């Protein structure tokens, strides 16, 4: 993650990572917001994708590369600001796919978004083009 300029640019912070789970934080800044003054849905999707991917990496063998093949997100409440939390859990880890979910919580502890993600996993192969 230290090599990812996107993570640095977005300002995602790691709170905790354990087997099958990852929790990230984001302190909302002006550049995260869209024209209506709430966090842009793309930022929330990127936060869910990143957090769930790290959770997925904890359940695959070292050297396995993963890539998002599907991301479905429901936006439940606007995110006006503050410190938000993304909490991702692996639901199923198979030989070729890992399925995870990620909940994004507003600072007031209300559920802002919920995502379901599928990652392709390639052990011993590079998924880079």
C-alpha cells in the first residue's frame, strides 16, 4: 500500500488489518466532496474497494495477486464530512475468487454505504497487462 499513490492521494488510513478483515479511516476533506457538499460516491467506492482488497489479501497465499472483477455498492446516507470508517470482511475465499463485503460508517455511526465485491485471485501469475 505504501507504493500506491492513489491511496496517498485519497488520504485513506489503515486502522486495523487481521485475517479476513480490514478497517480503514478517511478524514473527509473538501477535495472528497461533490457539488452538493457531500463525499462523492466514487470516493466511497474507492474506499470500499481498497479496504475489501486488503481484507482479501489476508486470506490468499503470499504472492497471489488479486483484481476487482465486480463491485456493487448501495449508498444509504450522504456523507457530509468528519472521520468515516470502512469495515471490510471476507465472506468466502476460493481458489480463484474472493468475495468480500464492506460497510462504510459516518462519523455519527450511521451506515452510509454497503458494498459487495468479488476479486479474481491469481497465484503464481501476474495479472498485470
